[in-house]
């Protein structure tokens, strides 16, 4: 079989393939290889395309010994790493030994593994801190503070706060798990957003009063219907309003506004927008892309003081994704923050 014929077969394969000769020159490359590795220079040495010692060593071993080689390599391009699983197989089809290198992009798998590891580490850290405090207070109450009524009351108050923090964390973890399990299942019921938002305002009124914050809801008198899950949408707006009161309350006002978009360019259809804005300190734009990550906090100490678990916006993101909507965050230091949920009026 000629090299040209092998090249034609390679172009019919969706996997990225390189055909390499005894001089370690690329004799053929398919379109998938061009997309994954950049424009491959056919006729030049393979090191001009991939300068990875393990890969080049595997190519050399395959051509010399005729044995299949497998490697995991990482290519760094700018700020991004691409993880590749490479299988190199010897071919004797043209009267000379060639090597066929097949590449599989396993970056999503590596990222998922890293996310799982980070998630376990974060949960362990978040639980270990209050548990350590509880154990320390219990030991103190059993020992030096056994007969100290004032210390006992003080320690019990702290223990109650730390236990409450763990309960909130476990509750948010369970909620996040449920939301993620349902994310592929689109809601099918039609719900009115107006009573949902009025319920959220009522539920947050006590917190707002204690924080000396006024919640202003600019809501129409009629109904505003979307296709959605009423309980989950209540959770979304509850989280957003609570965050605005807790972290943007220094401005003294939280505003809720609702509007209609004739055609959203991303959702490609009519949509309803609900925005929750505050006049607080605002958020540096560097943090905004990561705000919906699990356990990501702009100010870790302040968030924990306020009782935050670091999961609220992650839950919001997954619920909005389930509704095929989008979350837009606008903020700048000293200018407050605006969180806008954009929901399609109809599911497509």
C-alpha cells in the first residue's frame, strides 16, 4: 500500500493521526490532527510539530523495535494545557517500517478529575474547621470550663454557630447534587415569576431589616410567565437577594427589577430578565469569571463570618443552566453589583 493510499484512509478517520517514517518525518496527517495539533508540516520532522521528549522517545522506540508505545503527554499553549493520550503503532505496509501515532484529547477527563480532587479537598477543609472548633470547645467544657457558667454560655454559642455552619454546608451540598442530577432534564411547567419574587422579598425582609437594607422590588401588577421549576427559581432568587443583602448591604438598598427582552441574541428568542442589584463595594472584574465556581470566594473571611458556604452561586448557575437560561454578572469596585438571570419565555 502506498503512502498516498494510507493518507486517504487517514482522512476518513475522526481520530487525530500522524504517519511517521524511519527518519522521523511526517509523511501524512489527517484533518483531525491539524485541528488538534495545529497545522502539521508534512515532510518535516515530527519534532517540528510536537517537541515533547516522551513522545519523541516513544516514536523512536516504535520505529526501532516495532512495538506499540503508549504515552500521556501535556502540551502547553499560552495559558492552556492540553492533555493527550498517544498510541504509536508500527506499520510495515510499504516495504519500510512506519509509525502511526494516534492522539486522543483527554483534557476534559483530566479537568474533571482535578475538579473532583479540588471538591473533596474543599469539602474536607470546610468541614474540618468547624469540627476542630467543636472538639476543642467540648474538651474545654469537660475540663477547665466545667464550672464556669459564663465561659460555658460563650462556648455553647460558638458551638451552635459552627454546627449551624456545617448544617448549611451539608444542605447546600445536597442541593447542588440534586440540581446537577436534574440539569439535563428541562422543566415543563409554566410558572409566574411575580409571586415567586414577592415570596423571596418577604422571606428576606427580616435579614434586610437587621442589616439596615431596603429591598425595592419594581414588579408589574400582572403576571410574567416562563417555563420553569417554581421551587428551583425560588432558590435562585433567594440566593441572589440574600447575597445582595449580606455582601452589598453597605449601600443600604437592594433593587429587584424584571423586564422582557424581545429577542435575546444568545438564547435566540424572547426572554425574561430578572436583575438583583446593590450599591455595595462592588467586585473586582478579575473575580467575576470564577464567582460561580464551587467554594470560590472573593473574601473568604468575610464570607464565613456572614455564614456563606461558597456554594450559593454554583447552585444558581446549575439551575439557570437547567432552565436553558444564562446568568450575567456586572460589577466594579465602588459601583455595586448586578446579577441578572435571563430565562427563555418558551423552551425550544
